[in-house]
């Protein structure tokens, strides 16, 4: 009989949740950046090990809501921690527990669901002795099913996380085909790769106000080339200028980096064309949030 486990990865923004999902799945399906609030929706990642299918949900990071988009992102986290087998609560071991982490931990404790504390970024500790007080702090708040210090960057401890999750699987049919690694449509994956490059290259509020819509994605009939055209939406005319850059330099830098990653992912030569458009204050406009696929309400 086959086995399945559904696991949500939740925790503060920038802790390394999407990095963990990518490491487990073995492909880059979720955008990762050094900026907070990189992940905006729930992203499913699937890993099959022998007869066990592990289904992971990566979620937006916990933060103080600043606009309607933030509120949708935090709703996604709340909705993703019910009807599952376990939660991986991911924390950054170099940071003190904050209010939003504490709030989620308490609600998880009330739900009686197994919570695995994954303390990431141990590579940043000068001495491994520094981990003991961090563990003590977390375990004084709620009872965890397991506590696992890891470094996703150095591929340290990920196998222990997987072993722990396998133990929580139960007999069931597999819900996804065995060769499927994510439920994200190809257009969404491509758009996210473009947004990730802009997140890394731009500063302050500009990258956070960006949404990317892939309008066309088509392989040519006569050549092995994938044509992709994408629209980069931003919130202000001044942001548009920054995204394009002097003589188009910024847009060129971002689209070249995105193209290289797209070619690597889809294993085909890519011809990428990007346009920049302004949608004033879209992160506070429900209709636009929905049209960008960032809310289904
Ligand atoms: N030093 C170090 N950095 C890490 C490690 N894991 C992830 N990072 C970095 O931490 C940053 C945030 O990683 P993400 O995976 O985007 O974090 P996240 O929790 O998904 O963030 P949000 O989507 O914003 O909630 C990136 O710059 C990663 O490269 C680690 O083990 N060690
Ligand atoms: Mg993320």
C-alpha cells in the first residue's frame, strides 16, 4: 500500500522556507531572494521516495500586514495550516522569536498538529553551542514533535527533515502523478523567475510592488526556441523608470539573468521579451490582486 503525507512549511519571512522546498523537490520551483516577502502564494512541491508521496506547501512569510496583498498572503498561511499531517515551522536560528511567530506557534499548539521546528541557517553560527539557548527559547513556548537544526545553504540536515516527515505519512493513494513536482503552471513559474531577478536587483519599495504576467509562452514550430513575452507591472511611473534603468540597462540585466534560468529549467533556448506597465497602487486593489493570481477571493 502506498503512503502519503501533506506538510505545510510556515514561518517568518526570509527564514528559508522556499529554499527548503526547492532542496527537497530537487528543482527550483519557488523563488528565493534575500528580500522579505518573496513568496506571495501557496506553492505545492511534491517528492516521491519509494512508496511514499510527500506533498509540501510553501507559504508566504509571517510579517506585519502593510496592504491588502499582505492580508491575502497571511490568510494563505492560516488556511494552509489546517487539514494537513504536519507543519514544518521554519525559523532563522540567528533571530529572536517575534510576535507573529509566537502567534502562529500558539495556534498550532491549540490545533494539536505535529509541529516540527526546523532551525535554519546554522552555517551563520560561530559555534554550535549557540544553538542550545535558541532551542530552549522555542521549546519553552510550545511542545514540538521534533527539533532539527539545518543549513539549507550547506545541504546539512535536510535528510533528517525528510526522514521525520516520512514517519508521519499514512496509508493512502497518491494524489499526484509520480513525475509531477509542482502544481504551478509553466507560465507562473516563468513569471516568478523574472520577478525573482527583479527582487534581487532593485531596492526599497520598488521590487515589492512588482507583479509579472506571462502573456505568451510558445515553442516555435520550425526551431527549438521558446518565445516568452512578459509584462512587468509596477505601482508608479517613477518605479517604471527605475525598472527600465538608464538606456534600458536594468531591464536588460534582469531579463538576461531570467533568460539564463528559464533556459536551464525548460532545457530549451529562450527568447524573452519584457514590457513594463504601471498599475497604480495595485497591492491595495482587490480586482488587480485577483487578476495577478494572488488571491482567489
Ligand atoms: N546563510 C544562509 N542563508 C540561507 C539559508 N537558507 C536560505 N538562505 C537565504 O535566506 C534568504 C531567504 O530565503 P528564502 O528561501 O527566500 O526564504 P523564505 O522563508 O521563503 O522567505 P519569504 O518567501 O519571504 O517568506 C535567501 O537569500 C536565501 O539564500 C541557509 O541555510 N544559510
Ligand atoms: Mg519564500
